[in-house]
């Protein structure tokens, strides 16, 4: 068990290293497009303005990108996507497809997928370039082992560590994935008992401290195990051809008293999806088979490109960042000037002043209102210096 956790942590760290630049971009995009408090100033430029020698200069935000993200979210709410079965060749029945559509509607309704999870992941894709749907089996009757799929979503894309070598838009080629869930001490004990060791799966160097509350990070881990097995093609007792893996064929042949005629034996790759929940110390839910061909994390991408064999993606605000920051700077300067620039047009020669520090007064001209400003009317050679002029300023 310890070896399995160590191997999962090593693969997790390798994936983090490969995704480091993309995850930094996602974190920046999340802050930039935060609907409650968008952080749209470059940190260095903001620090320079706030520590200006002439007084702190305003760093106003006039968000123009949020409306486009909201437009995407609004269109999704008006015309939400949904699953649909299409009858294909090979004797497919249209009525069966309609019945499957009804089953899909039931799954989406029970999962609240249309009203909650689809809009959430598509809005996330518009903001940062990716959102994640999570598909898990849920027991409807444990006694009979009846299960149904349930669709959920992860609101924070940084809590998902997806296979960095996956390049398919639906993530069908992914071989592993992690979903990180932070739990309080009380919730951890409620779910896994007081005897469970409270050790986070993640390491301190890969977790951002959000607040002072302590939490334990657990992960849901999906991985695909591939193997090679022999597949036997044979003629059954009814005269029809069939194929089974070698072990199943041996059992069937014994049941048929050795009457099955073997036609061929070929090697075939098979894959099995495994799922478990673990902390940094133990398996909290034992590894078991996940009933699907792919892992239970489905990515939904925004703008997509592939470079160096890996997928790259971004959302709407990423492309508008330079223009948005320039707009914020321009509007901040205009409003600061109009709010605190000198109101009087009179300019007084410095010779007319008994005393004063001219440079300091001009440095603070944008943060202090004065009735007049001094200037030097003559150069060292005695030539006349024209009086400074103020151009009219309008705010668009």
C-alpha cells in the first residue's frame, strides 16, 4: 500500500512539473477575471504607482472582459448542452436510441448537470481555458449492486491535475488524473474515522495557503493499467464463430467437454481503469475497477493549441490582458488628473516667491490641489522661458 501511494505521489509531482507554466497561467487568469475583485494590474507597475514619491497614484480597474465571459455563461443557460444517442449502422434501432435519450435525461436531471455543472465548466473554460466534469458511479441499490453514473464538476481548475500528455479534446487518451479535495479535521474524521492518519497527499511546496484554517488534502486518483492477453477465436457448439480471452475460453471449453474448435490465438492489448481515494499516509477507499473505458475526469477546453506535443489552452481574458491593462492605466491617469490636478490656470514665476521647493510641489501636483504653481521664468543665460500651458482633458 505504501508503495502504491509513493508511486501515485511521484506521478502526481511529475504531472505538476509538466503543467507548471500552464497552472501559473490559470492562477493569473483566475485573479484577472475574478468577478468580485478583478486583479488587472501588473504587480510591479502597481507597486511603483503606490510608492510614487509624489504620493500614491490610483490603480483603478475598469473591467471590460467580464462581459464577454458573462455572455458565454448566458448563452449556455439559455441553450444548455445535453447528451444525445444517435443510431448508427449495424442494425441500430431508432426506438432504442430514444430510450437511451430518456436514460441520459434521467442521469442529467439526477446529477443537476444541465442547470449547474455544464454551465460551471463552460464558464470556467471561458475564464481560464479549461473546466472539468467529474463522472462517478453511484449506488442506487447496494444490495443488488445497481449503479448509475452521476455527473458533477470542479469549480476550481487548479484542484485537478490532469495527464499532461493528453491531446484529445475529450481527454479520452488520458492515462491518469487527480482530483484534490481539502477537508477540515472534523470532516476528515467524520468521513474516515478518528483512526485515519491526518496526512495530506500533496506536499507543502505544491499547495497554496488560502487562509489560516488547517486542512487535509485527499485525492481521488484514476489510472489506467494496460496489459497483453491471449484472445482465442473458436467455433462454438452452435457453429458460430466467437472469441474469448484465454482463461474464459478454457472454462468454456471444459464446460463443452473439449468440443470447441480453435481457429486462432492472437495477443491483444487490454486496459482497465482503476479508482481510489488516498491521503498521504493510506488508502482511504480501496482501489477498485472504474466501470468505463476512460478516467472519470472530462476536460472542457476554451481556445486550444498543441505545442511540443502538449496541449495549450487559454480563455477569453488571456487574449485581452494587454489591452485591458493599458485601458486601466489610461483611465486611471485621466481620472486622477481631473480629480486632483491644479484648478487655477495662473502660473507664478519662481522669482515672485519668497521661498519654496518647486520640484516637490510639481511632484505632488497630481495628488494635491493648489491655487497656483511656480515655474522658472528665465534660464541661466537670462533668456525667457515660456510659461507652462495646460491642455484641455476629456474622459472618454
